[in-house]
């Protein structure tokens, strides 16, 4: 009977479960969706019960698809930063508040009044950020004191799912470092920060290695899903770290990072020591390999192009939009686009900044506007990459996500970023990385280095070309953020 390992990624729009054999081939997969709640402007929530129901259904479908094969482990990944508050009986007190929720501005200010911003960055790798879990907890204390009084445990989304599956509440550094109170040097909760905020460290779970076995699948859930009772459940990693593991990106191979163009744009760069940007312009988190990584985030990347299509060209295919953009030229004939449609993370950490087209004239065409969107996203990512390069230089980025499937955008990004872009042969995402971590966790491979040997190789590498038009456009793009503050 062939052995397989299951990887499960608890995303914002749905959960993906895959089964991977020990040669690294995906042999089964399924996705299940669940609703996103927006009870007020700027609020995003989900019911953890929806996660559980969808995850159990997904696991059951994967078990059916792999009948005749033996599941030996389940690894977890998931959306970062969310807050699941539990009472003393382990019951969810209120809907989970998600990573992209923006209600916590006052809580961020309260945290940075109690703990100076520079000290937070030095200890945790980041300033207080609206999307992180710690400000959510402060918000809960201030705005829903009756709910806060019931809280006995705070869990991240994937860790809550692990708790439901096994009964064990644990976390691991890659996800825990996105809470806002994990000391990066010790990889444990920073008790001094929590004491200053009058928050008990006991609310947070034990932090173990990403490859650690959190617990074993409960018998009643094994019966429901068709998986083996007592199946080891490995803690896994936050979605960005797990996706990087699935690409073989690790501190063992410094200089090689990743670029993802999905709804958001993310640059991931591994590093071997916790060296934050002193201004907190890019994130510093623990990596699931035992090292660290820098993360630069543009909130509206592919999302900016989708917004354009849905708003101005709802009947056009994305391929047709790209064909129009190709009729323009590098520099979009002078048009600039600021892609801050949902606020911005790197390098501004400003939820209130907004997007704009600049330098429009009667001579400009639809192709110029579209190309400006593509270039604006690339310029935004370059602004983050320039900060990263000063701390953990990267020479090559593995490019993933729907955006880089466009040859135009793929080559444009390489040229603007000035970095070799490589397209991986297969792109299975965070669920695949969770499966790789689980293989190591149960001893199917002795180390991540050994497990990386089974990963698919890249199929295409693009070297950057120097375009004076892009350089000139980036020089004009750079001051836009500060210049447009006055018109908010």
C-alpha cells in the first residue's frame, strides 16, 4: 500500500486539501469554499465552524480519492493573523476577525503608546499593524469587554483547526510571529510586551517547531472523514511560509526568494538571522525551516487588474486586456498608477492611502491605462524589494500566481525589479508546503533539505533587461504617495 501525506491550507476564500505521495507527486486534491462576512465597512470575519465543516468535507473527499493508499500524516497551513477567541470549554466566543480587517487603528496606537514602535520592531520584527492578531485582542478588550472576559485561549486560524482535529492547542513560529508579540530571538511569547499591555501570556498556546506533531486525529473525526484514527497532525506553517517551503525556499539557499502575484503581491526573502528593517517598512517573520524571512506586500496586485476589468471592461477576458496593454509601451506613455486601492502594506503601512492614475491626457488610450496598472504594481513591489535588498539580498525570485502567467507581466516584472524571475514547473501552493513539512514531521524524510530533493524543477528563467523608460517612470512614481496625501 503506497503512503501519502495530506496537506491542508485554510485560506480566506476556502480550504484546499491535497494528497502527495513520497515522490512529491500530487495524487488527489479538492477545494471547499465558505463565506466571508463584512458586518461593517472595514470589518472582515468568518465563522470558524464554517472552516471546520469545509475542512472535514475536503479531507473526506481526499480520503475517497486515495482509497487503497495509506495516509501517514496531515500537515496544516492557513491564513495568518486571524483571531479565534475561545472560552474555558474551548468554545468559540465570537466570529474570527481576519487578517485584512481594519478596525484596530485605535488599538495599534494604544500598543505603540505602551511599547515604543522602535522597540516593537526590534523585539518582534514589526510595528503594531492593524491586521495582526495582538491589536485585535486589544480591540476586543476595549470594544467587547463581555466577550473578552470569557477568553481563556486565543488561536490562529490553522491552529484552531488543529485544535479541533486533535484536541491540542499549539502554534509554530512562522504563524505566531504574525501575531505581534512573539520575540523573534527566542521564538517564544514576549512576556515583557504582554505585561506592559496587561495581557496574560497564558492566553496564547505553546510554540513548537513547524515540523512538530501537534497531536493525533480524533477517532470520531477519523470515522467521519475516512482517514486513519490517530493520524499524526503536524503543526505546519503560515500560508506564505508554507508556500515557500513548497518551492524549496529556505535559509539553506539564501539569495533565492519568491514573488507571488495573486490578489495581493508578495515578495518573500529568506534570511538566517532576525534582522528587521528599523523603520518596519517590510515584515520580518520566522520561517517554517527554523530561520527567518522578510516579506514585502502590495495589497492590490492582481486585485488591481481585476478591479479594472470589473469596473471598466466587465465583458473582456484578461488575455484581451493584456493584448491592449501590449499596444502601449514601457512607461505607459507617461501614465502612472498608484495601486493603493485597499490601503497599502509595504513600505508605507498605511490603511488609508488610496489609488490614483496620474498624468492622463486626451491622447491616452485604454491600453495605456491597463499598462500603467501593470507597471504600478511592479513599481510598488520594487519599492518593497529595495528595502529587502539592503537586509537580505536576493538574486532570483520564483514567480507564482495568476498574474505571472501573462508573458507581458512576467517580463515586465523582471525588468522593473531588476531580478531574475523563474517559473516553477508546478505550483501547488501552501497546501503542498504543509505536506512537505508533514513528511519531515513523521520521519518520511530526515530533514527539509532531503525533502526538497523531490520538488519539481523550474521550467523558465527570465533575465531582467534595462529599460530607461521604466527607470524614469519609477523615479516619477516614487514621490506619488507623499504628494497625494494632501488630497485624501
